[in-house]
């Protein structure tokens, strides 16, 4: 407890205690604000790749490619794309997985064998984050990959085009009245 000098009257002592309470409240509020700001800075979640063979089978059953985003921790462009595009694909029912391209954590590749994010990035020649691949069973690329963040105004159109290419490669039928794209 704060011990005030005896010179202070009870009025001043009460005023000092109120000031102390206000200052403590300000520290608590500042701490909460910093904590909430930290939460706002947390990366947008995309499911991590763990078993790409079963993931590819799941996606192929829907006539969809597996969308694999190669990223790096702290990559601001990766975060921007996770937030603006890929989290919405997940919500729309697409199979999207994230691979940390510098990770040594074990995952199962498209062949069912153990691999790592680092080895998978090397296998596909991924050198830039973000790089997004549209893959089918066996890990075959079904559409043109997207490297970098691209032009924000057109990025969604590039993703849509790649998804359609992947779906057609997996045997999905184009909507009635549309010509197949090559």
C-alpha cells in the first residue's frame, strides 16, 4: 500500500489514492490494448499440410485441385494473401494447405512417404514466398503456379483461372453455356 507523508490531509491522501487507482487502470488498459494488438497481428490460419496423399484424394473426389501455399513465417505478402484470398477459399469448401518452405517438420508427401516443407519446396523448385501450386493426385501440377503477391486488383482472377484449369484437368465439367478454357 502506498504510504503518504503525514503532511497530506485526508483529502490529499484520498486524492493520491484515486490518482494511483487511475494510473493502475491506465496500465491495465495499456496492457490490454497491447495484448489485443498482438492478437490482431497473429497470422491468419490456413490448415497446415500433414498428409498430402489423403488431402489430394479428398480434393480429387470433389474434382478440385489441392491448393498448396508455400510461405515463410513473418512473410507479410503471405499474410495478405491468406487474409484476402485463401481463407475464403477454405470457407467456400476448397482444399487449401499451407507449407512452411523452410520447415524441417515431418509431413507425408503426395506419395505417402515422409518429407518436410523444405524438401517439398526444393522438389517443386519453389524459391519465393508466397508461391501457390494447384496440385492433383500424385502431386502433379494442374494449373499455372502463382509466384509472389502479384497485382492485388487481379490476383483473385488469377486464382479463379487456376482453379478452373485444375478442375478441368480433374474431369470437372464446365458450367453449361461456357466454352472450356485451354
